[in-house]
C-alpha cells in the first residue's frame, strides 16, 4: 500500500467537517476522553514544517521534545506510546520525564530510547536532518499562531499515532468549551485594557500572538499592541509605559519563573496608581498553561473570563 500524504494545511478544514459528526457528544474534561482507537491505514506520510515524515505503522516508542506536544499526545490517549519526554514536559504527571532537552537536543541521547517517532517544536533546525539520517521519523509542531493551528497539530498527532478519532473528539470538546466560555462571558460596559506579563523585565505579547488572540476572544484590548514597533509580537515594554497605559487588568504569566504576585507588582515604583492594582484586578496565571497552545488553552480562557467577571469596574 502506498503512503498517504496529508498536508498540514488541510487538517483544520478536515477537522471542521469531522467535528460536526461529534457535535452531539456530551461535555467531558479535555484530558479524560475514553480511548476509541480506530484501525487506521498505514503507512502514512505527514507534511510538517521540518519536511515529510513517513510512518510505516502506528508508533509505539514516541519521544516528545515539546511540552505542548506532550500534553496533546496524552490528551488524545496516545500516552501509552510515549517512552520519553523532555525536561520541560511537566504535564501530565504520568509523562515519562527525562533529562532530554528540546532546546539543545542531543541526537545520541534521543536515539538511545529507540524511538519510532520524535516530536519537537521545530526550533532546533539540525534535529530533523540528524534523526532522518538515523531513519527515525520526526514531526515538527511549531508554536501555534491561531487556535486553528492548535487543532491542526492535534489532528496531525492523532493521525500519526493511530488516534485520529481521539484527536477529533478532543478538538470537538475544545471548540465546544471555548464557544461556551465566549458566549457566557460577561459583557463589558466599556473598553477594557490588559497587560500580559511574560517575565518581570516587562516582556509582553501583542494581539497578533496566540496568547493575545485568546484575550481578543473576550473583547479585551492589549496595551502592548501600540508599543510593538518591530512587529515581533513580543515587545519589551517599559515600566513607565505600563504605568501611563494604566491597564484595567494585569495578567501575570511569571508566577513560577519570577515569583511575581499582586503584592510584588503593587510594590513596583509608581505602579500603585494603575487601575488594575487600585481595583485588585491583578490575575496570577500558571506560567505553563498561559504559554502552551495545547488542550489547556481552555483553562487559560476560562481564567481570563473569570477575571473579567470579577472586575466590578468593567462589568457592573
């Protein structure tokens, strides 16, 4: 049988059709779907940012070097096929965490796990050619720019591992939950602004990033947009700029890395007059959930919606 070649760009369209078939399914937690592995034709060839990957059969020794991909693999019930994950893959707890690095991958160390599939985020450019030289298939799942990118990656990992039906179910639940959160979000009585802090040196995100688009779903305006003169999507703001902008909400995605909190932010020089601080609308986030584009984006969106609902100056 010849291999099927499935371009990445087709996944979002295919998923939209398949999701409709599962629209009648009841609501379930994103990470607890029952396994419904359906026999799937192999070999299959997948097109990714790092080139094609041909899988002769469903892999049984997967190595994930991307924390987001790790979450996706376990969420589609492919966790039993994963034999090793990188040192940053701290969720779920069952993931077989190792000292492998996705930032500075050691090809020999990876190969020692005898993988029949390696998944990574595409940043280490030398990894794919090196693994292909060892006849090891590799999938690149780069950082998502949109929710459709997330759905496409879930679909691709589902096909790659023989869990295409599980991937479709997960996408269906995510779409359902996200639509529900947006539909039930509190209505803002005025334009509301926010500042998302990546670290305490004031690096932030704009609305053009995946993170920023999550906020946009709920109608929030990003103070970092006007400051991103270079168009990187990740500008470094100044303390003075943030104070002058006086955002209505501050979201801290540096509670783990930099130990930031409402108290530490309020103590910064000049920050006590910021609207978010005066109204106690500083929201601590889980750094990992706020930075990964996998299934837990639903939890991230739910946290943002709850923060808006709690901000009395915006909704009452």
